[in-house]
């Protein structure tokens, strides 16, 4: 007992323990389930019979007084029972509080318990079996339902009953854990109270009862000690309830009274049952409360009940015998169910009875109180026996039994008859003991049956228990009413569940498998956990980059519009692609093709031609037969003309200050112009020589000496020769440079070459056609000047034939002259010389050596330079080949040679016959020689007065007209006019220059009788033999700037053309003095007049 | 509850990486998904009552298709979303906490005038 109280509900409800117990019990049961159970059952039956017999006997033999005395100690028990009934429900809440109170008792009992443990063990088994039976019993409401259809109202009642059953079960569960203790306790109780023992055995079947009774007993004891205080304490919680229940009780009583008055019958009973159902447990509680209040009164009342109680018990014994037989007969199978149902029915009936009795009791309370006070002990004793049955029933029965025997009996009979009719099993519905016994028996039977099914049942039971535990836990915390209500509500469910689970579960192992599976799954889970732990060390989990699975942009309004309305009312019928309609077009014109041919250089007339137009072109080609030579000549002259025109135009625009502004410095001249010698490289150079080209009269060359301030310019060490076109005075046409001092200079006959003799005895040639690339180019300012170096030089080469002293004169000798004898020879010669370019050049030095050179033009220029012609510039085309040498001194007579060879100063070739040459000497004589060594008629030309004085013949000049006249100027200032044929001069003027040496004598080119004399004091004398034979017609002196050189401009073939004098000044300036018309234009028959005059004077 | 040498043997016998041939190949799976989507959804109109059924059906179809690829020890998760095309913008993204060396996923989108469907199959390697 102690354990049940000491242990809390939580402890007792541990499912593990339950399982253990169940297993243990199962093991025992399975061993000898059939036999034992049967034996046990029999034993119990015997016991119960025995007890009933003994009880009967006891009751019979017992006097009331004796009983009172004997049971004095039991009174307490009884009271306790009663109180326990009342407090049954309260106990659920107050288990813990009671525990403390009851501990004292538990201690006392312990000693006894130890001694009787063995017994208790046996009983434990029994108890378990019984408990199982109970469970099964309570779990079969459905089956019962079916069989008990006539009782339509049953389900409700059953709810009430099943509730009670559940409560019992719950209590049983609690107790099961403490079976041993209890068993011992009970054994003890049995020993102590043999009478009560049998009852207790029964009570063990309904363990709940025992437990509660015991607890209640204990409580009662304490309560008695504490008197009313304890009761009050117990009831404090329920005061409210009590009030309400009292109110209900009154109704309840009223209801009960009426049926009792009218007499018991089935309908009435059913009605009452219904009413009771409604009232449910509350009524019971209320009744208990009330009972408690009137406890003492009841005790008195029960005395009167006693006798009747005995009778009832007898009947019960009889019924039990019968019942046993019946059970043996039916035992297993369906009988078992019936038994269960019957049991339940009995219980239900009992309840009804109880309530009826209670009702009676309440009615008769006052009467009972007075009557039965003395028989308290007996009643308590009996009531204790009754207490083994359902608590409420007991508590309610006692008063009813004692006080309202007759009435209750009647009722019971009626009920019994009905029950027998219905089930044939129920004799006495109202008999408490009978109920108890029956239940026991039924349970025994059930135990046997269930032993076979235990494993399956246990699973279901565990589940059910677990559910119940859960429900209980909730209930504990709630008030009674609430808990009751819950139970009510849960009842049907519970039944349903139980039946369901149990029904199909029989004979199968599903639940067991599930459990195993659970175990397996747990193992697997643990394995996997371990596995995962190990794996996680090896694996790196990471958050992946979030993958964009769909990105659907919202449509804009236009798209929506198009989607919704763009296609409405339109339908695509066909497609036009026009793929086959190909058109190609080109915008360019057709290409016209004509065959043409051409050849270069052109051979014959046809230079080019075509397929179609060949005929027409051929005629053109004939006409196009071009003289390329003429063309080049034309082009050359045309170029010059154009350039001249341009120059003139420019000069006019500039007002030609320099040229025109200068007034004519000569009396014979009417104009003057200057060549632009103010060039950087000509600056400061004195002009030593001027010479006009024979072929082109306007082409002039000027020889410039070394500059006065040497080293100023780059070309300071070089002599310069400039080729001018007098009509382009601004710039020289060509600029030539020479290393050594140039003594004399002349153009070639074709005007494309230029020759010069130097002071060191070399003859130098220039080819003016050479391209400027071959020569050094000097950049001065914005202009480029090509400084042409000599194409060929005899300097250092041809030393055997070369001059040994300064070359005094170079003259070209035209070969054509040899053939033509007569006047106009020079004309032809010049023309022929042009064509061939092969002509001779005569060079004459101071020692009287005359060299003749052949000028050869090379067909091909050799840019690499020639190995043989060392004097030739690389790329040059003109070279000189020595032809012959003439020793001029051999021509002089021997008498002259006595004084030593005379110095030759100048040489002139006869213009009409180049073979004849005239050499001026320093003794005043002019020697006449020929190239072939032939003797000329006058060997010497002497002055009028034959004196071989030291007079130098400074210059000789031939008249340009047919007459073979020549003038000789001498250093003593005498001028002689000679005829080629005569030894003596025609006229000799001795004092025309006042003794000043004659520097130059120039015949005019356009007039035969006119010549110009220049003396060394820069006086110019103009002679016109037609006007005055004795003295010059004009005399000019250009004093400030000495005239270093003079040349005459004019063309004898074109007398109308301008003529003039070229004067080179010491300062380097070159100016042209244009002669006035009267001096330049020839007179009519001037040549005859001249001859006439000369003859007359001679 | 492996005990003794067996347990020790199995200590390090986890196959942490699938064979290369058995890897979850996105391209193949994508092709399968695409095929399924085309089969199931071509010329379909969005029907809100039908779609839940459709999604399940497609997901199952994809799953069976992918299973045929025999990716060893792969757990498959197939997600199918079908939505109506009404011009609204939709964005879907997935993020996974997994072992990127072994696990992979494939997804494909099917769209027509009436609906869009996004199907994604995730393959997680079971070590």
C-alpha cells in the first residue's frame, strides 16, 4: 500500500515499467496459462463460495451485539470505505496529500509485508491476468452494444459505466506497479480479517476498489481523529459543487420518489436510468457528499438492514452456484462476451439500484437516523464487505439496504426478472455481491482467453495506456467536473479505439513489427548520423551561386497593345517575297575597244596605226614626216624668243631703270643697257674678255677674272665665264668655271661648245649641252646656279704637243672653208660646221706655236669616265684631238730672225680662207702664213716707213665685207689699213690717238667704211671713212671707269637689226651702247664708195 | 551495427565522388526536360484548373526521364512551375547549399503565348 501512495502518478505511469511488468507477466502466463487460470478460477470460485458460506454462517451465527463488538475495529474500515466512496474522485487530486498521511501506516505494514511476499507474488500473476481481463472487458463495449440492442438507452449508461471502468483501470495500472506491496498488504489484511479476505480477493480483481478503499480507510481514520475538521478540509474544494449537487439531488429525489410511490416497473426503471444517466457522476458525488454529512445517521440506520442483508447473501450464494454452472457450460467463445456484457449489465443495474436506494435512503434519512444508531458496528462491518464492489454502489447501498429493505427487494426482483428474460444470466441485478462474484468469474474466464493473445494485446494495451496516461495527466490538473466531462467525452472514443485496435490485432504481429521497425529505423538513423559526421569532414558544402532560372521582363504598353489588338481582324493570307523576280543593272557604259599599234623610234612614215583607221592614218603619217632636227632648232629658238619676250615685258614693267635710264654715254649711241653682273659670284671680278658668238649674234660670253678681294667667295680661286643672251640681261645663260687664268675664249661654230686658252698653255673645252646634273650646283638665295666645269682639258695630257706657254688665242677653224673659195665662205662654213660638229680649233701661244685641234663629239657618254681620254670629264662628250702644229716663226724672213725670233702677239685667220693666217708681232710687222706651209704673196705687211722699230702690233681686225682689208693697231698709236694683197698699208694714221697705244680695233659689222678704235686710256674713236679719211668722226672718253674689253654687236646680214658696242668696265659692269641709226645703217653703195675713196687717197 | 573488421573496412570506403560517366550531366538532363516540356505543353493554353495536375505530371515525367539516365546514387528533386503569360515580369532564381563538385542541376523553360513553364531538376549526390 505504501508504494501506491508514495509513488506519484508520474512514477507509476512510466511506460517502461509497464512494459517490463507486462513482459514478466506474459512470461509467467504463457508458461502455464491454461491450467493456472483454470485452477485459479476454480479456486476462486471455491473461495468465493467458501467466503460466501462463511459469511453466511458468520452472519447467521453472529448476534448483532457480537458483531458490533467484533467489528469494532472494522467500523473504522467501514467508515473509511464509505468516506472513501465519497472521496474516491477527490483522491485523484489529492493523492499526494494523502501520501503523507498514509505513510505512517505504510511503515507499520512493511514488516508484515516482507513475510508474506511469496504469497503476494502468486497473487500478482493472478492480478495481472484479471487486470488484462478487465481491460478486455472494458474494451468491448461495441460488441455488447450489438447484443444488447433492446437496451437502446444503454450506450449512454455504458458511457457512465465505462467511465467507471476506466477509472478502475487507471487505478489498476497504478497498483500494478506496486503489486507486490499491495499483495502483501492484502494478504496481511486477509490474514487479519479472514472474513474480509475473500472479499479482498475479489477486490483484487477490481484493484481500483482495493486501493481506494484502503486509502479511504486510512483517511477515515485520520479524519475521525481530526473529527469534522478533516472532512471539512476534504470538502472545501467541493463546497460549490455540493450546493449545486444538493439542488440537483432534490430534483433527483423528487424524481425517485415518484417512481417508488407508483411502484417499480420496467418503464419506470428505464426512465430512471435515463435520468440517472443525465445526472451522471455528479449525482453520485453529491450523494457522497450528502452521505458524508449524514454519516452518523447512516450508521444507525444500517442496523436495521442487517438481517435482510443476510438473506440477500444467501440468495447470492445460490445464484453464484448457478452462475458457476452456467459459466462452466459457456466458458469460452461467445460466452465470454456474454459474461462481460452481463457483468456490465449487472453493474449498470447495480448502479441503478444504488441510486434508487440512495433515493430511498435520502427519503428515509431522518427515520434511519433515529432507529439504527446502535447497530453502527454491524452495518459498518457489512458495508465493508460491500465496499469490495464498486465504491459508489457500496456507499449508496449500505443505507438503502439497511433502511429500505423491502422496497429495494421488490425492485430488485422486478429487475432480476427482466434481466433473466433478456440475458438469462442475471438473477439479481441489485445484488452487490453477486455482481462482484460474477465479475470475478468473468474476469477469470477472460484471463484464460486472453493469455493466448497477450503479445498482441499488450501492444494495444500499451498504446491505450499511454493515451490514458496522457489524458490522466491532463485530468489531474483539472477539477472534478472537468475531468468527468472529459471522461464522458472520451469514453466512446476510447471504447472505439480499444475495440478497433484489439479486434484486428488478434493473432497478428503488426504492432510488434512496427516496434521492431522503429528500433531498426533508430539504428539506421544512428548509423547515418555517424556516417554523415564522417562524410562531412570530407565534403565541403557551399552555397552555390544563385541560378537565374527565368527572367521574363514585363511587356511594355505597346507590346501589350500589339499582343491584344495588333492581330485582331487581320489574317495572313499569303506572303509575297518576289524571290524569282531578279533584276540586274549596270550603270557603266559599254567598253569600246580599238586596236592600235605604235613603234618607237618611228621607222619610216608609219609610226603608229590601228585596225580600222590604218588607211586614213597612213596618209597623215606621210604628211607628218617631221624633221626632228628642225623641230629642235625651232623649239630652241622659240624657247629663247619666248623667254626674251617675257624678259622684255618684265623689264618694261620695271621701267628698266638700270638699263634705259642711263643716258647714252657715247656720242654715237642713243641708248644703253646693262647686263646684270651684280651676281654674288661675279661680284668684284674684272671682265677681261667679251666675245660674241658667230652663229648667234645675240649670244655673248664674258670672261671674269679673279676677284679683287680673294677668299671672299667660294669660287674665289676660279675664273668665271658667263654666257649671256643680250636680250636677257638679268641672268647669264650659263656659268662656267675654270681653274686657271683664261687668256682667250671663243664659241665653237655650232654655238654648243666653248673653248678657252689658259695662261698655263692648256686648251679647255666646254659642252654647253651637258645636263646640269653633271656639274656642281650652287645655291645662292632662291636661285640655283650650275657651275660647269670643263668637259675636256688638255692640261696635263698630250704634253708632247701641248702649248708650253700662255695661249694667246683660240679660234675655231671650219673645215668647210677649205672647199669654198670666194666671198661668203664663212657663211657656208658656219653652216656646215654646225651640222657636223667636227671642226678644227686653232690655238696659238706666245712662242709662235700654232696647234690645230680636231673637236670630236663622242657618240656615247661614259659616266664612269674614260681610261684613254684623261682630260675628259666623266659623262663628257667632247674631246680635242691634236691635229697638227705649225711653227709660226718659220715664216719670218732671215733678216728678222737675226735679232732673235720676234714675239708673236696675235693671230687672225682670213675670214674667207681659214688656211691663211696673219700674225702680229712685237716689231711692228704682220706675218702672213698658211697652214699648209705654202708661201703667201706678201710675206710681211710693213708700215709705210720701213723701220723695224719695237712696235707691238696689238690688234688685227678684218673687214667683214668682201674687201680683203684689215686694220692693224700698234702700241705706238699708229693705225694701218692694209689690203691683203699689198705689202704696204693703204692708209696709215700716226697721231690719231696722240701716241696712246691702241687697245682694240673693231670694224663695224653693218657698215664697211666704219670702225671703232679703243686706246688704253678708254677713249673710243669712231671712224667713218666715207665722211672723213684723215681723222675719226667722233671721239668719246669714258673716263671714270676704264674699259677693259670691248665687243661689237650686230649682224652683217641684217643691217637693220640693232647694233651696238659691248663695253666691259673695270668695275665688272657690262653695258651695251646702242649705235644710232646713222652709224649703224649702211649707206647706199657704201662699199664702192669706200673703194673709190681708198684708191683716191692711195 | 557493424562491428569488428567490417566496421573498420567500411571506415573509408565512402564513395565521395561519382564516376565521371555517372555524373549528373546538365546537358543531357536539360535535353530531357526540354523534350518533356515540349511534349506536354505544346499548344496548351493556360488553364488554372488543369495546371496543378500538369505540374505534377510533368515533374513525374521529368523524374522518370532523368532516372533513365542512370545517374548513380543521385537523389533527384524536380520542380515545375507553370505560370500564365499576361505580360507581367517574372523572375525565378534558385540557390542551393550543396557540394558543387558532385551536385548539379538542369533547367529549361518552355514558353508559348499563353503560359510559361520552368522546370528544374536538381541532382544531389548521395555519398
